[in-house]
RNA sequence: GUGGCUAUGGUGUAGUGGUAGCACAAGAGUUUGUGGAACUCUUAGCACGGGUUCAAAUCCCGUUAGUCACC
C-alpha cells in the first residue's frame, strides 16, 4: 500500500498520513496548487518551493496538446522538462468534459475534444489517458471520468456514473506502470443513491486512492457537503481520499474532519488575482478603499514572502494600478495560507486536538462585514 | 482691458424645447479538478441668479469660473 495512516483523530474522522510516490513522500492532509501549463498562473516553481508546496497537479490533456507527447518523450517525462523533483499529480482531462470550448461529443469509447489552441479534434479514451499520463510520468494519475455540471437532470448523472464506473475498470485494466499510482473518481451529482452506487463500485477496484469529483460546481454548499458524506461513507477508511476542486479554507477544514486527505483547487490563486485574500478572520477584498492607508501586513502571523515584506496599503496601491506583479504577491500569500493551515491541521491531529482547532478556525473565519 | 468659446455624477462625455443617458471611478456581492476576468446590484449630475414658455440641460440676459485671440 502506498498510503499509510499515521494517526487518527479520536473525535472526528480526520487523520494524518504519508503518501509514498516515486518522487518522495507527501504528508497528508495536503493541498495541491494547479500547475496547468508547467507553471502556476503568476507563480513559478521556485515560488512553490519557497512556500513549501509538497506536490502539485497538472492536466494530462492540456500537456498532451502543448508541449505534446513527443517532447515529453524526448525529455523522458515532465519532471525533467520542468525540473521539479517532488511528486506530481495529473488530472485526466475529465474536467474539460463540461467545458463547451473543449467538448465536441462523447461515445461509449471515449470523448472527442477540441484543442483551444487551433481547433483541431482529439480523441480521449480511458486507455489513451493512462498512456499519456505514463508518458508524462506523473506520480499519481487520475482516471478519465465523466463529470457533469451542477444542477442538471438526474438522467445526466445516472449516465455519468455509468460511464465513470466503466471507464475506471478500463483504466485499471491497462495500468501497468508500478512507478505511477492510479486514483479512481467518484461521481454522482448530489443524489445519495448515485453517490453511494458510484463510490461502492469504485471502491471495489484496486485503486491506490479515490477522489471525489463533480463538486464545487455551483450546487449549494449544503448539497456539496452532503455529497462528500455520501461518497466517503462508502469508501474504505484505509484508502487516501482526494476531494477534487475544493479549495476554500472553510471547506478544506470541514472536509478534513470528514476524513479527506488531499485537495486541489484554483480557488486560492483565482481569488488572489482578483484581489481577494485569505486571513484567519476571513477573506478580505483588498480593492476596498479602507485598505489605502493600512500600513500593516495582510497577517502578522503569516510567513509568506508577501507578508514578510509588504503592507496592505502597498498591495492595495498595486491592485488599484492593475499592476500585474501584485497577482504574484497575492497568489503567494493565498497558497501559503492554505499550506500553513494544513500544516497546523496536521500538527493538531498529531496532538489529538483537531476538533477544537477546527471549531476555533471556523468561528474566527468569517465573511467580511461592513 | 476687449472679444470669442466653454460650463452636464468624482472623471470623461451624450443629449437642437417634452422621462437627463453612457463609460470609467466609488460602494456591495458572486467566483472552488485555471482563459490572466467576467457578471449582478447600488450610489452619484445639468456652475450660480433671473427671464421667455404649458414645458428649459437646451432659447434670452446677467454673474462666476476656465480657456483662446487681440490690445
């Protein structure tokens, strides 16, 4: 088994563990920034080292389009090409299914996508996606899943669950690379029975870890958390659980207490680019005029490069000038905020104090008021 | 000093006698397996004083301010 649980919290379902990969270990629970094109938006790999990123996620479909499998074969993988020594996850491209710009059509065999670069057509099957992820050489590959957007008809989710299960079996059948872990994905919208069915089927397969997908897409928070519960209830406790696409601080803390070990999301960086930054007292909109003359860091307790050097007034000034560099500074803070939150969560689980920690965090972390 | 021109939200502007619009700015909100933004909502204006008219941002007179030209 590639995942070891080190300690379980007694009052919640939170746990700490170690994920072993071909490029070293990752302490769980952890958060992965999204590195779509070989770099995070406005954030370099040096930055990621600096803010103590353990692991990131890229997208196999987008890497297949550019730089393309030919180049990745020449460099003997993605790690060499970008010079990153630590673990890498790759998403399959299933997420692009819901994107009208990419999606062309779907059959039993797989999906036809359109390249956003030149409009060319490309076919992706569960088998082909695993092959691509092997060429990329990611440490963890995700299976191709059928992800449907939020608030659709039940039939759409039923079909998506059917496809997701059948594609998962096909991906497992062709997976031979022992240096690469493979994670299955649970779909099913927010309906209890569909989540339950999909989770049970995916759980039966010999995956190294299991992801919960298809959430944080516009459904209510209540329904999202219910869907997480419905999925987790039907998965083996011993397996590593990955909640895909969820990245707000409060959702992460709530999900850890349910037993989730792994997260990825564009939320922290997207928020940062638009001037919304995380603090322990809640997110703030730095564009607001009231920050014009606040000569203090975002947070004194934050150890990110931005907080160590700059004041809110300075960052507010850059933001109002539309200075691109401020996107770097704020993205660094938001990612580091999440990493540090998870570092503390791991320590508190270790100390057996996670329930109190999470309650205090959620009590303090409030939406901005007048 | 004389003459011309101009004056509309914070800024820039549209509006030839009939419900003052638009953009940006400002304020509130949304954003979760990346297209680097977008969207929703709110606030806010006819320089001042008089006149003509059923009705004036609009026409007339004066004041003030700005601007240009001339002396």
